[in-house]
C-alpha cells in the first residue's frame, strides 16, 4: 500500500505567522519570514532532516509554533504557545493538540492542520503550497469531519442523532443570528441533591467521589516563577500569576492541580488532581490502569452509563469519549463545538466546555 503524500494536497491560509513546508516536515511559527530561525528551519525541512534537528533549531526562539513530522507510520506533533495541531489518522480518528505538548501518534498520517489560535485572517486554508516558505495563519491538508459513532445501547432516538442544526440548544451554541448571546450557555438546573449510596434512586442528581490518594504520588518536571509557582518545563510565563520565568532550572515536583471542573448542574468546582469519569450509572470503578478516578454521577437519560473521562498525563488534560451512545461535543476556547471521536484522547485547555447532553456540560477552568 502506497503511503499518503500530504504534499499533493497542501494548502495554506494567509496570515502574519510563517509556514515552512517540506517533503515530510511542516512548521507554522509566530515570526516573520526574515527571522534567521526560519532560514535554519527551511534548510533542514527542505533536506528532510529529522524532527529533532528541526526542533533543536527552534530552541533559542521564544516564538509559539506548531510542528508536524512524518516518519513512516508515526506522526510527531509538537505545539508551543498559542498554536494548534490536528492530525487525521488512517483509521479515521482525529487527534487534536491545543497546548504545549510533544506527542508521537502511530497509525499512518492521512492529513493534518497547523493553525495559530489567536490570529485573525482567513478561516479556511485554500491556497496551494507544495514546498517552501510563506506567511500564513494555517497550513495543512483538507480535514474530514469526525463521524458520530452508531448507537448501540438503545434503539430509541438519541439526542445527538437528530439533525444538529435543528436543535435549539445547538443554535444557541453556534451563534445563530437573532439568538441572545446571553443564552449561549445552557442554563443550569437546581443544585444537585446529595444522597448516600442507599438513597432514593429517583433523585435527579447525585454525585460521589472516591477517596483521594496523596497528591505527591504523581510527579512532573517543572520550572518555577519568581513566586515559586510550578510550571511545565517548557513554559515561559507562569500558568498561575502570568509572570515571566527567567530561571530555567528544571526540578521534579508533585503535580499541582491542573484546573477545576465546573458542572452546569453544580456550581461547586472539582479540582483536577487525578482522573475523573462522568456517567449515569457509575459505581466505584477503575478505568485507568488500576488507578481509581474521581466519579461524577448524573442521571440525565441522554448520558451514557460510562460517558466521558478526563485523563491527566503529565501537565496535560485530555478528554476521552468512552463510546457513549449520543456522543460528546467539545468547544475549545473561542471555537465552535465539535463532535469528539470516541476513544480518542484530545487535549483541552482552560476555557474548554464539554457537552454530554443538552442539560449536562462542564467547563475546565484554570486554578488561580
């Protein structure tokens, strides 16, 4: 079988960043084409250098960038700063990386998109580019929309199987003209009623948490700001106070909370210190390599028994649809909601809203 060649379909959208395209590496960097770093990267990418060689040439730059390198059936994606990478894999899955990360994704690259998250310009990449350097806000190949998983748990018509454009709540989410922007978030029902395990099964909301393990059981490499807040080793400004981080010494520390989950059904936030599973019929369960996740139980009939998982890996937060019947929609910051491919971990940042149904959603917020 002949490997797919993205060069044949490569397109870009004009913008203020710089795109560098070669035979097996592609870069979008927040700088001008006359930056010496661009010339170094162009020579390496043009000559099909390794991904490490290209990344080493970017070490001295403080610019944000998105980078994809194909090595056989494995795609390496690296993101730093306000950039994003989406990968289309041969099995039809879509992997999105929207925060500082370095990931290797097996399975055969079938397409990709590099984009600047906070730059104005053309929303759609449509101008052709084979190899070379050009100013751009996005670079990649045409990307397919993920297909919802067929229903398996019930024969009744589910929430997400309807035509999305006809649903009133999605019209609000997608900003249909004439809809009050104040109604964009689904209004939360009354606060949940907390009951013991043997309580009334007819209660509309019930939430339990499994006991926490010591936070120090997971450690991460970190640099510290002048106020001693720990941050990812590649961070240049503090995730808590925003201060620059001039001291680049890396140490190993217990992982701090990576954010808070705020449910539409409950104003009390849950600090992210370990994995979390949300669903309608969850009990005391283990879903992640023997580790006990926190449990958030909801009784909305449109939510599956094991619907979605929040998974912590190093400094990153992933959301994973667990094969739910009616699907999970994810709205990254300043983006419209998109259907989450089942069983595909997707990185989320603070400000992301995840929708399990019309009534149940949650937002990831930063810890300050």
